[in-house]
C-alpha cells in the first residue's frame, strides 16, 4: 500500500495515530542484529528501531521511494548503526542466502504481484534462527466486511497502486514455511501484526 510518498504519509496520519503507531512501536523494537526492511516506503519505521540491539539496517524499495527514505534518515539521523539503501523488489532481493537476523515488512504484501515469490525471498535471506516481523492489512474475518472488501478490491487496485483489500497474508506467510505468532489484530481484524520464524 505504498503509494505517493509525502501525500501517502499525510493520508495515513490519522490511521497511524489511532491504530498503527502503537503496533509499530510494539513490534519494530523487537528487530535485532542485522536487519532488512523490505518495501520501506516512506521509512516511517525508522524511528522505532532500537539502537541497543540493531547492528545494521538495510532498507529496500523501488526507486520512487528512495528519496523519501533519505529525507527520513536525515530527519532522524545520524543513526548509531549503518543504514544502507537498495532499489530492489521483494521478489528479487540482492542479498546472499541467510544474511539477516531480522526481516521487517509493513503494509507491503497487499500490493506485491506474487506474494509467494516475495515470501520465498524473505525466507531465503533470513538466517535459520532469525525472525520476520510484519504488519499487514488483510481481508477481515467477519462476513459483512470481508464481502465489502472483496467487492471493492478491483476498483481500489486501480487507484491505490495495486493494493488488494482481500489478501489473506497470514496464511500465505505460514504457507511459505513460517510459524506465525500474531501479536496484534486491530480495526475489526483489518490490520494484523506478528512475528514469524522459520518452521522446523
């Protein structure tokens, strides 16, 4: 759901204050070691990383958003750990196997064309005992809302950069070979945050 840089931040501001920011604060601080954030967008997560436990941070997104990431880094820097930027798609990450202790993605997989390919890449670059930390908006479980979300998705995709309102991302994460612990579910189940580890 990364669409529009500064305008996107402005649009999301009320939702961030009421819903997403507490979940970000709770989950992003769990990131540790060498961290990769895929689909970093406008880099709203940067201020939540704990410098006491993060040793380096790699941020990836498409070229459109790298300028916003740089601006955010200037606003909150200098950081006490290295921050690296890459123009990369989650389906084709430019990193070696088992490179990261933590992979973070937030509000990303609603718009990824092939979620299974992106999740396979996250699995590939994650170390065996690493963790994936996520916050996603998903198809809500209750029928009136889920029916409305399915009906709205075709039109919404056209105006919101391929954002799908009807994705079932948590089952997709499990299907990609992860064990998932859901930490928070907000707004009638529309937003879900959790931690995923490689299934044994």
